[in-house]
C-alpha cells in the first residue's frame, strides 16, 4: 500500500469515528433510533439548548420531541443507547501509535497552529517527523499553510477545507523539480558566465560613452554660449563707443559755451568802460557795440539749440534676445535646411504648390505626359530635389492635421515602381503615424543616425542608429491620403 493510500484509509477511518457535533473523536458514543451516533454529552447539550430556546418562546414540551441534528427525525422519548462497538473502535484509533490519549482528544479539537505551547513541548517529535500535537507521523502536506500535518490534523476544522496531499508525494515531486532545475542551472552556467562578461563590458562601454557624450554636449552648447558672449560683447562695445561719443559732444559744447561766455563778459566790461571815457571815437564804439551785440544774440541761439543726439534705443532697448537668436543662426550647425520638392519624383495623385514647398493628395491625377521618369508609380510620395551623401543636416516639416503621414529619407536607388514598402531593407528610413503637427528630421550621414523630433519641445520621436548609409539620401515625404487634410509643408528658414 502506498503512503497516499495509507493516508486516505486513515483519514476515512478517523472521519467515521468523529462526532458530527464537536468534530472530535467520539467520547462515550450513543446511537439514536435513526442510527446516527453522537457523543453522549454532545447530544444532551444539544437537546438542552433546544429546550431552553423553546421555553424562551413559551412553547409546550408536549408538542415537541427530541430531534436528530443530522436527519431531523423527532423522537418522543429522551432515550440514549450506548454504542459499545463504536467506543471500542474509537479506543483502537486513539491507541494507534499514540502515547497520550488525552493529547489526541484535545488535538482533534484544536489545530496545531493554535497550540503554540504544545508545539514547543513537542519540538523533538517535530524534528523526528511527528506531529507536535498528536505525536502522529506527518503523513499529509497542507498546501495553503505549507506545513506537514498528521491524519488527525487533516480532518480537523482548520485543515478540512484545505488542499492536502500525501507528504511523500509532495517531497518526491519537489525533489524531481529541484533536480531538473539544478540540471538546467548547470547547463546554463556557461551562458550565465558569458552574460556576466557581456554586462561587465557594457558597463564599461556605457561609462566610456557617457564621458564622450558629455564632452559632445559641452562642446555643442559651448558653441552657442560663445556665440551669445560674442554678441553680448559686440553690443556692449557698441554701447561704450556711443557713450564716449555722446559725452565728447556734450563736453565740447560745455567748453565752447564757457569760452564764449567768458569772452563776451570781458567785451561787455570793456565797452561799458569806453562809454564812460571822454574823447572816445563814437564811430569805433558803435561798430564794437554792434559786433558784441551780434555775438551775444548768437550765443543765445546756441543755448536754445543744444546738442540733441542720444542713444539709439532701437538697438539697446529692442528685442535683444531675438537679435542674439538671429545671430546664433550663423553659428548653429547644422542650420535649418532650405528644401524644395522635386516634381519629377511626385506621384500623379500629388498636387505641389508653385513654390514647391507643399504637397497635397488629389483625387485627380496628372496627365502621363507631365510625369517625370523617376516618379513614384503607385504610392503618393515625393522626394526633395536636394540629396545628401555626407555631413549633418536638419529640416522641419509640418505634417498637417491627419495622422496618416510619413517623413524621412530614401536611398537614391530605392525602388519607386509599384507599392512602396517603407523599410530600411528597401532603402527607406521613415517615421509616421505620430500625434504631432511638426516634425524635425536630423541626419548624420557618417554616424549612420537619423532622428525625428517633435519640434514643439524637441522631444525625440524615434531614431535609426548605426545604419550603414552608402547611397545619396533624399528627404522623403508621404502626405495624408485625405484630400481634405492640410497639406504637408516644408518649413524652410526665412530668406
């Protein structure tokens, strides 16, 4: 007999000798006329409680009898028959491997988990694989509480509804799983070692790349900072020169006024003295007085018409930050490209603007005679006239109010006949279907990088990295296929 069958038989036997009222092994079992068995004291207590309830409800005992708790059959007389055979079986069950009948009796009423004191006293039995409460072998395993239990614990209230399995079967299954896991672990050791080395190499690479990227960020932003500093120094130098010039004009005017005033004061004093002299030459005095009078009038005119030149506030109090930003366009690399669409590549269902900066889908195709040799045959796409085979470049596109668009680059040798599949394998590096209105495209040909940005905040949308560009790359555009949508538009720098 297997351990599982043995445990099942033991559980069935214990269940047969368990009182339905107290869920414990029978104590002085009695049999009712309906053949159901109970502990004598249990059925007496049950009927007494029923009698008290009836008295509380002011009912007559003569109208009721004694009821079986299981089948509800009513007995008119209070008669209890002892069941000696059942009592003998219960004693045999209690005596199977037991050293203390009292412990067994109490153990059927309490779960081992609730009897910490008994568990401590039975620590030695637990180490020997015996129940710390009943001193029974641990035949079963409770999956809910993850503990070993004996067959008596298995039928107790605390474990009766739990998932139980023979402990030997659980142990064998655990051992099999453990050995399989160990075997798999041993087979993976070399892979784990390789992964460990790979992670270590990547850690060093990340650290090295971080240093390199930080140096690049500093260099790129320093270029802007130097441009801002240069423009600030230029404006401050211009202000200093204007300040010196305006001060020189004022100082010259002040010096001239002082000199003329002093000269006139001396001439006035001289003329007044000559008026007091006797024998002066009237004609000469008249001429001198007229000359001084003219000079005094001229001096009054100078006082009323002083220097009016001041700072040009249009320069120093204007939109300074915008001035600086415009100057930064000279140092920003790469600057915003100026692109135009190539009509020779446009699909017949695309309508281009006169200045070749916008493209819109149209239900009416152009005539075949108006089509270029390099046009897209079926896909409503178009390329820019200008292509790139080296360097860094940046351009911006307004994609409109519909999500079905694609922008990016196309290889010069990419297939344009038939329906175009936009993948790098086919010579197309594109992005689309993003919830943005304006897209920035950055190409670093030598680095194999093509990145896309939301121009509102320059947040990245997607990047192709480590590509091996070989052919000339042309900016690629696929506008919305909705003829009512806003056209796709190139956002060129102001001329």
